[in-house]
C-alpha cells in the first residue's frame, strides 16, 4: 500500500540542506504559502496531502511547517540522492521539484526551471555544472508532466534553449514579501557593519553575469562620490566559475548576510543597484522594492517584467549612464520618494500566496 493518499504531493526537499539562494528562497516560500493555504482551509488545497522529502543525511532538522509533513528517506547525498532515492520515496505521489532539477527518469513529476542561464551565460558556471544542465533540462522537458518557470521571459528561454514545448510550460511568479517578516535589530544598518557614509547596495553572487564591475566603474566616473558601495551575498564554488575579477578597495564585500541584516541593509541604502546581464526573474530588486529601497536595474526583459515602472533602468554596458543615475538618485529625495511609492504599488501585486495558488492550479491535473 502506498505511503501517500490520493491528491498526494511529494516535494523535493533537498534545498533544506543548503545555504539559501534565490532559487531556494522560491522553494521555501512556496512551501510555506501552501502550508498556510492548508491551514486556512482554502478550497484549492482541499484533500491535499503534502510531504517534504529530504535526505536522511541531513540529520535531525525541525519542521517549520504545520501541515506539510517532513519525511526523511534515502541515505545517498546530493545529486545521487535526487536521482536514485527521491523517485522511490515519492512513489504514489506527484513529485514537485522547485529548484531547477529533478530525477531524469521519473515521469510523474513537475519541475521548476527558473531560467536558461547555464546555456546563455555558461562562463558564469563551472564546466561540469553547465554540462549537467545541457543534459538535465531538456530531459525534464521530455519526461515531466509539466515544467514551470518564473516569468514569461524564462518561458521563452526554456523553449529556445532547451527545446521544451511552450504549451508544456507554466509561469509562477515570485514575491519579495518574505523580507517584511525579517525583524530589523538595531536602529541603523550602519551600526552593524560600521557604515560611516551613505551607501549604494548590490546583492548577489560574484559570478560573472552579475556584472558588479559596472557599479565600480560608474563610481570611478563620478569621481568624488559621496557614497560607498556595499555588496552582500556570495557564490558556491562548486557552481560558479572560480575565476573572479578583483573589485576595487572602495567596494565593500560583506559575504553572506542573514535576512535580518539584509533587511536593514535594504532599508537604509540610498538605492539598490542590480547590473546583471542575465536573469530569469530578478528577486533582489523585488525584495528591495518591498522594503522601500529605490532600485536601479539593468533593462533586462525579466527584470522589467517583474519591476515594471517601479525601477530606473540602465544598459548593463553603460557605466556613464549608471554614474549619472547614481548621482541623480542619491541627491534627489523627491525622486527616491516617488520610486518608493511605485515600488509599494508594484510589490503589493506580488505575493507568495498568489504564487502558491497559481502553482497548485498548474499541477492539479496530475494530483488525482
């Protein structure tokens, strides 16, 4: 007899064993929202039995959810666990993979592929990682019941890069509202990080397509800037290419920061800069907007789709243009106020509850 009931959903919980990235954030907040829908008795999740399947190797971990069961199964680790142990553990249920990969030969699954970055910007990834995605992503398009992604732009990218039929791909957006839950400790971010001057904030990994060098070059063009540059976040050496361009001394790298620290950094920054060359959605700008931080971002299709008119846009190759915007936005309080107003209006439209409801709608045909 199956360990799962009808309308059973088994979620790949491998992400719980990693330091959270944007993809892992999507996974956690989606599961949290599904849990809250069950708690509220929402009719769309009526009779849904949800399990989060994790490797035994994670050891004892607390279950942060009320209605989503945590189930440890399989003693392998990493990719081997996902390919060999997970399909057996999910037998009898629809398997949902939220973080860009899934078992190559499991047919009763839905997989979220966030973008086609390993194909479009392979120089940002290790050869092994990019090669794996060249095999895995098209296979997901063949075997999975449904493929989901996070923007219409990424939907087109998955069609073109991995030849996944457009009719097989659904879109589930993201949200920045999780940052509102992070309590800010202390009255100013500068006290935690010894900030002595106003600062411009950038967040993300140091892989190449994040393009942080553009911010540094813009600061040089300004000359005697009245602000510093703060970069929060870091990269996984197993995923991102180890060759890194050095950043100048006036760019301060904080590495990984907690949600509490990041919330404070967003709230007290003069503005947030997102100079990326490629994105499937652009979660950090939405997080910034949710916290009232003005945003300057690359004019990328997915970022414009996410932020709308709430951000100012530049070309990822236009250092003089970015320098002019940095000088303008840091010196114009009225402009910052208008951008905050637009940001609040835009982010009010993006909630994790809406994302979870859309996801359940997309996978419902295969839950029965």
